C-alpha cells in the first residue's frame, strides 16, 4: 500500500524532510497529535504522485471534519482526506475509537456541569438519554470506555437454527457495549457507538463451515453447518463455490433482483438477524460530528428492524466481478447488505458480514 509511512513523532517527519519538504506536514501532525493525544494520526506516501496527500485516521471521522482541520490550519500545499494507510490491524475500532473517548469525556463534563464539551452536539443527546434513564436523579455517575473489551460473536448452531454470538439470547448489551454508564454504583446502561458511514451489525468467521477444499475439489459445499447457513440465506451451494473457483479467470457472476427473498428461510433468518442486532443497549450513531442519532434498542424495536421484505442476490459481487456473494435486503427501517468474502487477502471466504443503513430512526 502506498501510504505506508506512519510517523510516530515529529522527529520521524524531520528525518524525511528531503521528501516531505513543506512545513504543513509537521503542522498537521502536531495539530492532530495535540488535539487527540495520538502518536499516529496521519499516514503519508513517499510516491511523487501521492506525497502531497495526507491521510487522517478514520478514528477521528466522527469528531472532526476535514474542513475543520483546513480552517484551523490554513493549509495551501497539502491535501487532506480520511484513510488508514497501511497501519497494521487498521480500522476505527482497532485504532481506538475517538468518538468513544470524546463522548465519555463529554458525559463527565455533563455530570460535573463544568468544562467545555469536546463536541458541542453531544450535550443534546446526553440530556435526552438522561431523561430516558433518569441520570439526573442519580447520586453517582460513571461513564467508562469499554469498547476494547467487546466480546467475539461467532456463529452458533442450535439444531438448524443459526445465531450470532449468544445463541438464542439477543439481550447483548454487556457484549456490545462501548461505554458503560453506571449510576448509584449498580444501575448500568450500555451504549453501543457507531461512527462514520460504514456500519456493521456483525462480522463472523465462516472458513470452518464453507471449506476451501470442498469447493475446490467437489465444486460445492458439503459441510452440514455450511449447507445450513447457505440454505437459510437462499444461496445455491454449487453457484456459491463456482464464484470462488472461477476467480482469477472469467469470474462467474449471476444476480437475482428483489425476488430472492422467496428462496430464503425467512423464519430462521429473522431469528438469525435478531441475534445479530440484539437489544438491551442504547444505540448511538455519529454519521458526522454535527449529525448524531440515538435510540433505545428494545426487544420490540429489534424485531421491527429484523423484518425483511425484499432481497436481491449478487453472485460474484454487484459491480465488477469479485470473490464474494452479496445479498441486499430491504426492511421498512433499514437496508442491509450481507456479504460473504475473504478478508485476509485470499480467495475463498473467511467471513460473513452484515452492513446496514438506517432509512428511519423512529
């Protein structure tokens, strides 16, 4: 990857001043490092055609905009955009979610009624949550960042029914919490935070069930757990294997629009999706610093979200030919995209993921 220079200190940039000659590289680094207390806020490329571009880690994307940085620094010689570069284990969650840290600090500001909010838009949602959970009546209040403790949520089979994580129990607040609010030393509210545009309900491994050797040698999936998963999703096992077996040549592609839902096992899928969404937590989504949505995820609301109406399948991907199978699912409140693909640089599938976009938060 081109953006492979991740400076860890101002001295790292100084050592390459023959390449990064403008003082604006140092200016951007120092500004972000001081503001967010991170030693690796930017990624740079040494390629001549790319070296004027600075990639700002996506961990800041929910708490600051590119225009905010440009306006504060009056930059003329470099270009800014969000991106992770070649950081190892990159991604918002792996790098530590700045939104979590800032919101927890803002909740302390709210409770103590002093100081300046990191994000002026969070005071409103904290007040709204306080009314829901009666935080104003509490004698003690603690907001603790716990996103790094999130537990794994693998696929679990109970007979033919497949679940995400805790099996048949979708009360997952303690599992998915990013900030845990404790009042009076015992009452807990679990906050699950989502930031930026790509939002995911679950991300689970499948290589044990959708087995590479079976697909290569038999042209299909034989593993009973893998077959159960594909049947629930309405995926033909031979067509599925063909997508990955043909990659590198003329990739197999096939799509079925809207009517794919007739092939899915909807009762099983609905329970599967409910276990992925879960309930028992407060959902907070910062699309951008000035647009933060939140809602109490109850069992009733979870069921409203997990109500598929139409589905389309794309063997080999929706756009260019790829090593993936995508299913787009429409519900009254959210649009879902389930994809099964390789996340580790290989060809045969390793994970099933479910991304989504809210159409309505009410």
